[in-house]
């Protein structure tokens, strides 16, 4: 069973200071230095190393404000492990060098050679039931995930073809 989500998750990326901030609770904030980042016409790409994580070497995110999406790929430490790509519905506000990304708690997971599947649906349902997500946020999340699922279907579930159509380019090999 999924835990009840007590508030929306927000991450702030400041490209000037090269930091990603995750306020998990009023007294608990995680700050992570960006290993690499690049601002592009389509959005922002960041990579954060995970030296303390026994399973994940690094996490790369692509923030696409015009599409309301965050793509996340965690590079596993174990070679030969299939790398999933998470496509999350988010709200992104860009204010100069600061990118504020509010998670709408619903998304898709794409594994190479497989169709996308809905991800985080239990967290999403708990957040809606608990009043953490407004009905407008819930509708936006569902609409975004539905739209992306259709776009992936049009691309024959080829993630690189889909991300290329968004202007990001192919994710494989990155």
C-alpha cells in the first residue's frame, strides 16, 4: 500500500549556483550539487551524481516546461541492468536561473523494448483522496499522461523518436 502523500513535492534547480534543492519537510531540505547541466530551447538537462546510493550511480533529468514534463533516468551501478525512463507530469516555472518543478504525482515508466506503463498511480490516488492535489492539478496530470501515452503510441513506443519530436533529441547513449 502506498503511503499518504502529505504535500506536493517541489524541486528547485538553480543553474547559477549549480544546485538542486528538494524541500522534503519544513526542517528537512536536501541540496545536491549538479554534476552537469545545460539550458536549451526545449528546457533544462541536469545530472546529479549519487555517491551514497548503493544502486544508482547518477540521475539525469530533462525538464520540459512547454510540455509539463520531467523525464528522469537513473543510471544503475550494476552493468547490464535495464534503465527505465520515468516521464512525470509536472508544473515548471522558470524565473531567470531558477527552475521550480512541482510534481503532479502521476507519470509513465518506459523500459527499452516495452510499451509505457502508468507509474505512481497509488501515490496519485492517495494525494487526490487526501486533498494534497486539487481537482485542477489532478485533471492536468491525467491529461498530460494521457497525451504522452498517445504520442508514444504514435511513435510506436520508440522513446528516442518521441523525444526527438519534442526537440530534445535521442536519450539513448546519454
